[in-house]
C-alpha cells in the first residue's frame, strides 16, 4: 500500500511540476480520491482538470514506458480471451496484441510489477506492459468483457418474441405444450435454441468447466463461441435440457441420448440430444435437424455438368450400387437423401436402414438400426430382401457381412445406395476388397462412387479480390500459366458472416463412374493410383480439381480447398 501511496503523490507532484494542473486542483483531486476510493489520475480526469492523454504521456516519460491511446485501438476477440475477466477487472489490465511469444498489455499503474508476473503465469506469454489512462482503460475493459452479458440479453429478447412450443412425439395429435416460463434458466435454454436455429447452426455445444460454462455453435463447419453463462447455472441448464428431451435427470454417471421436437412459429425442428459426463458436470451436444433448411435438389448441389450427368444416370439405373464416401460431417447423408428424393415415385418400394434416422422422408420406409437388440445394418438388409424392395439405402457399410449382403442385393436386381469412410473414390474399391468382398463382385455390382467434402462459401456481402503469396499459391501445385489466369477472392468479414468472411457451405465432388476399362482394372488388381489416373482420363475431376474449379468461380477460397483436399 505504501508503494501505491508514494506513486499517487509522485503523480500529483509531477502534474503540478509540468504545469498540467494547479496545486488547488491537486488538492480537490485528493479529496475526490479519498471519497470515492478511485486512483488520483482517474479522479483528475473525471473532474475535468486534465486530459487523460496528458497524464499518460507524463507517466510514460517518468517511468520510461511506451504509452497507448486506447480510443484508437480495436482489440481482437481472440486476444481478449487470453486474460480472464476477473484478472482484467481486478488488476485493471487489457491485452492488446500478440507478436510471437510476446503479449502487449495495457496497464494503468506502472509501479505494479506483480501484475506482470501474474499475467506471465496465467497466459504463458512474455508480457510487454504499456501505459494507458485509467479512465479509458476502465471503459475499455467494461466494453470488451461485458459483451457476453449483452449477448445474453439479446438472446433473451429474441426468445421473448419467438413462439416456441415443444411437441410430444407420443401424442402429436394433441395440442403442443407451451414451454414459456419465467425461470431464467428456461428462458436461457429457449434463447440458445432459438438463436442457434436463426444463425443456421448445425450443432450446439454446452460445456461445463471448473469456473465457467461455454456455449458454442457449429456454423458452416466451424465452432463459434457465443456466450458464457454463469457457472452457477451448470446443474440447472443440464436438468432443463434433460427434461425437454425426456432423459433421466438423476443419472449423471453415464451418457444419455434423447430428442427434442420444437415448433418455432410454423417450423418444426428436431434436436438430437447427447449428454456426456465430464470432469465438471455433463457436456451436452444438440444436433439441429431443420427440415426447412434441407435442400434435396441434386441440381443445386454444385456438381459439374459431367459429374451430375454420371450421377443421375447411376441413380436412375434399376440395379447396381452407388456409394458416397467422405469423413463425418461431409454431407453424405444429404446427398443420399437427395438421390432418394429424385427417384421416390409411387411405383417403387424404397427402404432405408439408418443410424440414426436424421430426417423423415414421406413415401420412404425408414428403419432405425439398434445394435443393442440385434437390429444391425446386416439384419435390416436381410429383412429388406423379404419386403419386395426396388431401392435400398444402407446408412453405412461397416463390415464384410453388411457389404456382402449389399453386393448380393445389387447383383440381384436392386438399386443399393450406401456410404463408406474413405478418402477418395478410387480408394473405396480397395477398401471393399480389403474387407473381404471378391474383386469380381465389386467390379460387377458398383456403378458409381462419389467422394465429397464441404468447404465454406465466401460471404457475398463482403467478397473482395485477394492476392495470395507465392508460397500459398504453390500449395495448389498448378503451373505459373494456370495461376496467372486465375482470379482469387476472399471475404473481408462483416456483420452478415460474423466477421469470418464465410457464409454457407458448398460441396466438392469426385464422381467416379465405373467404365468398362475401370472394371478391368479392378479385376486385375490395379493400384489406387492407376485407377485414379484412368478415371481422370475418363473425365473424372478429383476433389482438388473440383476445388480449383470452385476457386475460379469465386465460390470458395484457396485456404478452404487446400485444407479439405489432397494435392
């Protein structure tokens, strides 16, 4: 405390000596300080005796430290998160920028060396302190660290204006149950669900940690933190979601799965709920299944003309197998649903085995796979063959038994659609043979394979031309002539895209139709590289080639294509 007092006296004397304030003004400032408990500099600025920037410059000269004018500074949200709220408020510090292992931090008291050591320990960065006026610094801390509360209030306002109802799936003919409630936790959950749907999120993550709760949305494939509700609401939030999804609120030791069906205005939206016990509570993930956002028109997916023609020909075949491959979350199920919708006519019997059933499609017989009671993909397939099907969709071929039955069905007059987890179309052939399926069966049954990825679209509102460095361009492995002919675009970041530069997603597709030549390659055990070369010669675009087409069209960025595809 003695150090602080000495610092206060020195500041007052310094300002008087430099002619910035009079002795009378200093005395009034000291009286204000005594009455309010605020620091002297803050009181002198508040009383209008001196400009804050003049105090900052005087301190900078005295302590030989750089000064910063915070009114000219805009701090990135990622930098703000490096210093917890309670630390910033308690010590009156604000992180400003990061360069390598050094974090520049604005401080109001240049004599408080302990805060630098604390920040170094908390952030794991070397700290470079700069002096800022306390009046502006306090306002900046409030502005940057109070955003969460503002977002929470906005969510609750949105919720109050939303007509939200829970539908009991067991009694859908009865009137929906209103979920309106004055309890803060109920309004908070309702607000989160509403806000996520409005923003077009695919998932909601509610994550409990030791001293906070974090809520994130997955938008266009990337997680975005939206708020941090008070930690004291951990148990209440979890219980509320469990009640809405008919889960056991007393069971906190094992994972649980449930479902919520909500009516928002005229839209009905399903939420698939998963809870998982973690160190400080239960993490909840809600997958949003919004049928209103489901596009099932293959012609709008972004297939190139030849690829679209090959796919249409394959799904209109009366028999054979069409496979869609790619990692989790690459849109395989949506592609399959769209193919089924294209061939869903009254004259055919369509049956699907799914785990889980993501969307209900009218006119299609959908079966939920439940391994715990023996209702596996293989068991469902066997049953389907006794149900006089024309078209069968299997959610995923995971083993030799499922693969063999699917191949048999494709060879005996049925059209079979399914998915596999492989990196590209040609390696799917190798994967099936490695499973134990005979090469001649693969060559005979498979008509077409689609490998796909999802990339983020450039936001149309802030799209602008962009020049990449030579090092970045080299990642595309194109000739200088091809690169010279290309124009690149990026999103600058705006309110529409929440500053990301991206809005929505587009598909990259590698569509390999099995030509007679490729079937011969399979029978003689050709390598994946040989099949890729032959498929490209037959007109196939690889994922990377399709990505380059999308870059040329200004649909996506170089970074997205390089991230999602192999050269």
